[in-house]
């Protein structure tokens, strides 16, 4: 059966608009443990400095004609749908929603599964699902969906009529690299966003529990900063980017490696943030050797998502 998002309506704006960079102020990052080191990459795609900056950038050019998403000052609003697979009250979704909402010009809406749904991949419900209003751990309004992560995105885009510029799924408790990608509900939700025509980002933090969500936040914020112009102009590729950030028990995160998803190795090996390995070949090798990873994952898993008949599910 085809996923219900396959034929979702296209993203709302059909023409690129003039963009004014949002001033992503340092206060948004200060609470997330960022620093003001700039990052650089060598030919292998590996950076060796923190992903965050303390100072945002501003654009003094006059704003162009907007499409209704600009505020009174002419700054366009970046509309972000936040979801996850650990459930609406998980610490990871709370951390990323608060960090993104702190960015000037960002508008965050949270729609997430009612309960823990890890390991569900892109599974979706064949039929309607119930939703209700609740709050995240920090008291942010959230729509809970009694279904799978992909259902949460479907409800947001199709039933609630949201038209986000970006879907962010996570921060997951546990890494999603290599062969874990296709079974990940975090990635499954992001894939549902891309299927609905929205650029999507899956974010995961490494085991052991508790995962270090604070360490992951600067990488998310940096990715949003770098993608901002393209997202607002609707020129960003409609694809699933995936960030995985180690939880270091010794040493420090060694930087960001832009690598392909791995097909071998053990993605659950402990992360060695004291490793001296250079030039990792894929996300598995990079991650277990202490690098945060950025990969573009295939839009579809090797095995098509499963449609579940709710009437056939045993209580």
C-alpha cells in the first residue's frame, strides 16, 4: 500500500521570494553549549571544530516582496514542524523544540506520537488516528497523535493543514547510523515530511542513556543557519538530512563529518571520542570514532513502509 503522504499536496509557495537572513542571536546558542569557533572542512568532508557559533548574521539589504510570512519588520518567519519517535514528553524533543523556538524569526509547532514508537521506521496507520492537545516537558503546546511517527507528520500536514518550511525529527535517544536508518522512527518521520514536500532533518544522540542532547543542539542550530536562505526561498532540496551526535563518556566530539550512510560495521559499538582515526569512510565509522555525522539518507527505505490496520492491532 502506498503511504498516505505520497500524494500529499505540494509545499505552499510556488515561487522563490527575496530573503532576509534571520538574526540568530547568541542568546539562542549560549544555553546550548555552543562556542564561537568557526568550522572548516577538508577534502574528506570532516570538520574538526564545533558546529555552533555564538553570533548570528544580519543582512542589511531591504526586504523584497514577501508572501505573507514576514513580520512587521520585514523579517520572514521560518516555520518549523518538530516531531519525534520517543513520544511527545521525551527530553530530546523538548530540548530541540526549545532551542529552535529561541531563534529569532522561528515559529515552532510540535506534533508528536502519544507514546514511545522507536524502531517503527516509516510504518503508518491505514486509517484515521486520534489526536489531542498536551504540553512538552517545558510546557510548550503539542498535538499528540495516537499512532506512529509517520502518522504524526501526516496529521500535521494533511489534517492540521500546517505548511512548514522545515520538519525536524528528534532528538532521538540513541544513534541512527548505517543499517539503523531504515528501522528508525526518527528517520521515518523525517521521510514522511520529505514525502509531503518539506525539507526534513532527523537528529539523533548517541547511547548510552541518558543521551547528551545539549551536545547535539549546536549542530542542529548550525545546520538551520546554513540552510536558512534556501529554506525561506524554497530552494532547499526536499530530502532527508540526518545528524548523529556522539555521547562522549571520555574526550570530546571531534567535529562534524559529512559522510554517506554506512552499510557495514556495528552502529551500536561504543563511541570513542578519544580516537585518532582520520578520514572515516561512512557514518558508522565516523560516529563510533567520535565524530558527529551529517548524511543524506535515501528518501525511501529498502523495504517499503508497512501500513497497519488499527482494527487488527491487539490491545
